[in-house]
């Protein structure tokens, strides 16, 4: 070896020469001549083999294991075989909608929600297994893997437990503890914590660690570093973090206060949280998000409030420091670790989990509302006039035919500075009569209620003219001077183009129309000079000064500037609004308020630009509003779901998480309704089972290139759509005009032979599905068949046979048709028209955990609180209503100043009846059944006398039951039969079988209207229950050698021992009788 060569590392074995190197021929000297330029030599580094772990890495068993499947089945209350079947189908790359509809034999008929829950559980188990493998590999590379640690990691059932175990081995940020470890204090600190006898004489050990070179100048510096490391060790103990985490979740409180430096008047929306406290385990999700929003806005200061003394006792017990040789040091370090490391870390963790739960709940709320909105029934076979309200920019109009194709669009200005309601109503009437429109869709955006009033007035006017026709009189209109100010009223898409002018008064999409007051109409012909509106501007001077001169012709008005530089070209008129010759408006003309959330986002999206390349964004948004009424599902899938405002605090949720969750909801709705293969768009097709954006675009391109599809089998000709995708998607794609009638049904192509066989046995053919008479005959025959017998005879699955029966009985069925249609209105309500007790019909706009907001035709939506949704206990508003539902409500209270309306869905007379005052809960003192709760009456004195006593000072009257309102009776619950109560209250579990209640007798005084007799005195109060005795601890638990399992054992551990009682003297024995007692 050349002495100048670098010496190889002793750990790296020298590489022996290979056979190819030894047998290679000699190579000529590559050194070039000195006069030749030296060639550039590129030296490539040899590939480095990956470093091997210093310990073998255990293999984590793949998830889910059989015991995991058993636990899932137990939690979901289904059979283990069903869970195994679902996992197998999912692993075969089947989609959830396909499994739900076409694999019922294997899943046992599980619904989509249950299959998705199994999918989520399996995904969590596999993610946990992957994380275990990563952690074991990381610790093995550190060479710190032990059998106990491997066993603990493999047995971890939650991500929190797994991360607690990994915490001591996780790479740490630079801190005081890491600096102390760098100075060499790590081993002695670990020896102290783990009770190594070598450090029993700690003073001597510390004195020997003083090293000025490491900035350990004295024993205090050494002890400071040791304490930092010990605090870090305590904070990493999984056996300490777990119990403390449970303690915080059990008794911890989340507290919010107002920031002291908050300016006056700021943050009023967070005023309920200025002095707020609530248990962590009880706080609802919407309050968590509200508190987070207030903290982010620098209005609130939020923290967790816990009993730190109890937390220290829990930590001391689980650290088992009672007999530690360095007990005082460990206790001091423990307090520092809890206050500085553990509790702040757990507080962040708990708040993070609260936020994640709240966000998941917000996504769930959004998903439920979105599903209801997507599954609203379509409005088929009707033309629609879509109106996008606006104040400053005008109201955009769009006429759509039965398929959603744009026929005409315009802009009117009934509001704002260019207000001209008469011309706006005239344009609306023209469109309604010209295209015979019976439905007007009004977006619920800015100016909605003003536009609704305009449409309602038009409907009332047309109805009045229809019922009271008047002869039409034609008279020449007198000439009037033209206006001197702008009077822009109507824009029309059908107007001819013209050059732009400096100050357009009446604008269209391509030219500037002018309003002629002499005729009262709009015209697109050139304006004669005798009756014109001339605009001139001074292009040399500053802002133009507008003057009106009356020296011109009597029927003309001239607008000039101080110095006339040049005259603008004549401005053409707007298209004339002609009503003569148009058919009468339909008698059933009505309007609907449509949720327009997300329409502006759609109008500027690439999907809208591709669909309407020649229209502006406002027109696209107006078309979207109209199409949402014609087919909500087909239109709303074009919009990013997070832009549809039907959620609760959806802006506080991570957009990625929200979008991923809502994509599944959209896919579920699309596959539940089905898709017309020849009319569906790319945004709709991409949500079909087994398809994606690329395949959907390929289907559209194939349809444009080869024409409409005539059978489902033609899908196999689409590039990128193979047999697997065809199997997943074919059943959800329908063809109403296919030569194969089964292509219009929910029957999958793989079941066509079975369906034909069933029809043959019934004496029919698939072609009979298009014959109404034959279809009625088929339904009657299907009702007489037993699906189980047919399935056994044809060797098919019973669920498949039942689905085929349903599909043959109702071919082309849209599940949305079973839902109630939207509310069609002809008039508008005003806030002053609303009175308590009024009955109204409304549409649910949004559902939140505390109730539902209902559109009753006002600018302000009313709130139905959860307590007013039914006369029974309601756990969640989603059990009663959903977005888009049409409900009947009654007005409870109207607050005009606050613009709040309280509504109820409980019909008058059906409210839950409260216990009568002064009754005390006795038997027979009320009607309708016993009061809620089987509590004995309490001693409250004479309530009548209490009511007559005036209040003492400013103190409110005493409420012996606290702030809880009186409990409602149970007598009004559906299906509840009241019965008399005995002296001991109602019998738990209901009356005995065969028990006949004794009828109550009416006293003579009651029958004659006399004062009733005073109620019987209440029974004496019950004696307090004796305290529950503490459990007895074993000797091992008392000495700290065995763990404590409950809080009761923990309390018994810290309870001081009582002194033993002196033995009692034995009692004197009585003398025995001489004779035995008689038997």
C-alpha cells in the first residue's frame, strides 16, 4: 500500500479484488503528454449500501388480525363473517357503492354507512401497524430495543399509547436536558432515576463530575444539569402521561377569559366566552371551534384548569417514589417536570384532540347537510327563469329550457342608483310571456328579498289582469323631453353591436342603448337628431361639466361641456320591450328561493369556462342558479363542496380534510341516484363508482366522436375503461333510449340473464318494460311471487332477486322523486306581518347541533331550537330534519329590533305539559300522565303562600331546585298511556301484566266547584346514602409494589390510617333458666 494513500477505517473491511479485476488485461498508461491538455476526469462515487440496524427489527403482524375483526364486529353489532367479507371485497379494489348495491350476498346486506365504518376501522388498524413497524425500526437503529419494549409496542392499541412509548427514543430538539447530556451527565442521571447503588453517595459522585472544560464549574452546575435530565426522563414516562391524560379528560375544565388589553367594543361576538368554564368531557364541538376562533382573533385567552395537587399525587404514585433512595430529589424534579413539560404538553394534546373532534363533527354536519341538499328532488319538464339578485350591478336574468340550455339572458336594474322597477317588471313580464315560463328561481344572495318582492308584485299584477281583463286602448303617446340623467334599465344579450362611448348610460353586453321617453319603449334604431340625447366630453380639459340648454328643439335635450371639443357618435337604443302579440302568462306562475352558495366560485372555474366559453362570469352564475332547481345533483357536483355554505364553522376546518370527506358524500349521492350516460358531464361522471377524472373525460370524448351510447356494452370501447372499471360502473350508468330496456334499470349487466329468466317465467319480455299496460301487469305478478322461492329455484342470491324485482317494477326510478318538492311561492311576507301563533311553511336552510334555520319567506331566517322540534326528547336535530326539508312551523316570538324569529315545529296543543304549580307532584293533580322523573315530592312549604310573599329586596325568589326548569311531563309522548300512581310513585318498568288501575273518585267539593282540600303533607326527606366504603388494599399495593387500578384504591392509598379502637368489654351473660323453653 502506498504510504500516501489514506488508511482504511478499522471498522470497514478492505474490499478484495474481484475476479474480473484480476483477469483484466493490462491497461495502457492514461497519462497524457505534458503538452496536451489534461482531460476532465469525472469521479463517480460508489453506491453506498444502506446502513443496517444494530439490532434485528421485529416484524409487526399485518392488520387486521382475527381478534381485530372480532372486536370490529362486536363494536358494530354485526357478525364477524360480514366484517371479513367487507375487508376481502375492499382489498379486491371494489368501491363502497358497488359493494353496497351489488354484493349483498357476501356482506349480508350491510348498508353503505356500515361498510364505510368498517373501512375506516381497518384503515386505522393498518396505519397503527405501519407506525409500529417504523418505531421499532427507529429504536433498533439506536440499539436500545429490549424484549419488554417490543412487547409493549406490539400490544399498544391506540396511537397515543404508541407515541408515549416512543417518546424517550424520539429525536429531541435542543434543550437544557440535551445540553446536559452533551456534557456527559446522562449516564449518572439515568443511574439516579433507576436506583443504581453506584450513586447512593450522590455528593461524592457529583463532586467527581466537576469539569471546568465542560462549563461544570461546581457541584451546583452538575446538579442543575442532572435535574434537567431527570425532569426530561420523568416527562417521557408513558406510565405517568397516561394516567394524567385520563385525569385531565375526566375532571379538567377548559377556561376562557377576555384579554385584558382588548379595546372597548371589540369582540362582542365572543362575549359569552369572556368568563367561561366547562368540563373538557362535556364541551360541545361548536363551542370548541368558537373558542378557537376567539383565541385566534386575539380576543380570548384559553387554558385548561386542573387540580395540580391531585396531578402531583397521581404522578408520584405512578413513579413509585415512596421508597426511592433519592426521594426528595425525584419529587423536586417531578414537580418541575409536571409544571414545565408534562402538563403543558398534555394541555396542547387535549386541546388539539378537542379541535380535531370538533372539526370532525363540523365535517359530519356539513356532510349531512350536503347530502340533503344534493338529494333534493329535481324539477323536470319545466322551463325556468333564473334570477341572480344584485343591488349595484343589477339583477341578472337567464331563461333556461327543460334541459337547462340557455335561451336568452338580460340584466335589469330594479334597485340601486339605476333603479327603474317599472322597466324591470316589464322585462320580466316579457320573458315570462315570451317563453311561457311558470317557475322563477331567485338566488338567496344580496338583494334577494327586494327581488322577491318585485317578482311577487308581477305575479299579483298578472293574476289581477287575468281575473279582471280590461279592454286595450291605443292612443298616441305625447312627446316628452328626454331625461338629463342616466336611466339605464335593461341589458339584452340579443342586441346588435355598436362602438363604445365615453359614458354609457344604458349598457348591453356589446353596445350602449338609449331610452326614449317619448315612446316609453326601447329601440335599437338610430336616433333622429330631433329627439336625441347627445353626450359630448372635453378631451382636453379636466372633468367635464354637464349643462342642459333649453334653446334646442322643443323635443330634444342637449348635454354639452364648457368647451366642446368633439361630439360623440349617435348612441343606438336598447332592444324594444314588446308585449303585444305575446301569449298570456301561465296561470301557475310561481317562484322559488334557491341557495346560491358557491355560484360565484363555479362561474370563475375552469369547468364553467369550458362549458360556456362565450359567456361572462355573471351569466354563468345565473345559469347555475336555474339549473340547481332543475337538477340539484347534476349542477352542485361542479362546485367544490367546501364552497357550499350548508355547514357549521366549515371555514375553521382544514380545506384538504373537508374536501376529502365531502368527496365521499358526493360520490355516495351520485351513485345512489344514478347517471344518464348520454347527458352527464365530466364532474358528474367522475364520481361514478370505478371512474375518475381521466376516464370520465374519455367517455365524453368517445360520446362526442362516435355519437350517443346505445348500450352499456359500448363502454368497453372507451380507452382506459377495462373490464374491472366496467364491472364497477356499469350498474350506475343508465340509458333511457337503449334498445336493451334493462340498460335503463338498476340491474347490473352481470344479472341480465337472471332478469330475463324471471321475465320469461312471468310470460313477459324486457321490451314490455316500456309498455305501461304490460308494466302494470308485471307489478301485479311480481307481488304474487316469493323472492326466496324464486332465488332457490333459480340458484341465485335472495338479495339480488329482490333488487331485480324492485328494478323491474319501477324501471328508471329516481329515489329523489319520493321526496317532497320545493315550496312554490306567489307572495312575500314582511316582518311586521308575522305574529306569534302564525302557521307557516318553510324550507330548512341549515341544520346545526342546537337547531335548524328555516326560510319562511323573510329576509331573516327563523330558528327552530332543538327543544321545539318535537314533544319528546331529541338527541340530535338530524333525527328530525335535514337541509331542503319542507316543514310546517308556528311562530313563537318575533323580535323586530334584533330581527330574530323563534319558531316551533310542535303543533299548538301538542306541547309537553308542565307540572301545575303548587301540586307538589301528588297523584291526580294534573292531566296527561305522571311528571317526568320518579322523584318524591320535596318539602317546599305552601307554594301559594310563597307566591304571595313579595320578594325581599333585590334578591330573586328562592328556587329550591336550582336553575333547572321544571321537568315536562311524559304524558304527551306518542304511545304513552297514563295510569294512576301509588303513594310510592310510579312502578319502574310499567304496570304488571293484568293490572287494572283503580278509577279515581271525585270529591263532592270538586264537583260543586268548591275549593279543593289542602294537599297531604309531603313525606319526610330521605336519609342521605352512607358514603361508599373505600376498597381494601393488599399488602403489595400498600407498599407500592403492585399498581392501583381505580381512583378508589388511590384514595384509600393516601387516606391516613385510623388508630385501632380499644376492644369492648364482654357483656355479662344472663343466667340460664333452669328449665328449657317450650318447643
